[in-house]
C-alpha cells in the first residue's frame, strides 16, 4: 500500500464545492450515521467529510478526526470553528504506525476511511486498530478511489480486513470508488 501521502496543497483541492456533485458527504453517509454517535474520520485531511459528520451526529455526538499531517488538522480545526462545530470535532495527530485510538477501544459507532488505506504503510495494522475501536456491530465504510487503487490492490486491502476481524465485506456504491461496508461482529 504505502504510497506517498497526499500533499497538503491537494487538501485544498479536495475541499472544492464541485466535489460535492459526485461525492456528497451527506448522501454517502446518511445510511450509516445517526445523532449522538461517536464517529471516526480516518485520514480526514482538511475535513471534507468531517464537518458533514459533525452536523449529522448533532450536539450530543462526537467526530474524532485522525490524520498524520498537522497542517491538514490545523485547517480542519479552523473550518470547524468557523462553522460552529468545534465542540463536536476532536482532532488527533497520529503516526504512520499508530492511530492513537487506545482510549476509544470498543466505543466507536461508525468509522470512515475514505481514500486513506492505500496511503498507510501497513493496512493490516491500520484495520486492526480501527476494529479494536469499534463497538460490536459497528461499521467501517472503506472507500478507495478507482484512479489510485486497482482491483487487485483493493482485494489485498479486503484480505487484510478479513484478517483484522471484518469477515464479510458488503459492497456499497460510492461514485468513482471501490467501496465496502465492514462490520465488527458481536
């Protein structure tokens, strides 16, 4: 997997309003996110999905936004503050080897990994850490862009997911992506 990280300048392009025409966060996430949930946004970058998630979880919910690049998180915090969502969003700087989620073990209702697994050095470790953070029955939406991740590479990610404790992926439709819903078994 381990390709180069998304450059910070690309983070600004990913915030483009035109992106919503084909990847509207609310439309993609509505089936999975409810008010009051604790949600992980993994590889959140500048928060294209994070702010929508914060609105969806409501004032009683929390979105934990994890990224390996502090400049991305800094922009996300500024955007959350301007949108009045800063109390619902917690940012965490992770390392390439650890997501830093030990305190969330078994507490997360939903996780999103959108265009991120192909960038991590060890997909198996990444997915095991996410699995540990999820509550039994909680789900992970994993989506990878078709332009970056071919079918064979996506299959390797799914094999890592199976070994991490997500036995049966369910295919879902996400425009321009290969995507699955993974559920932590009870």
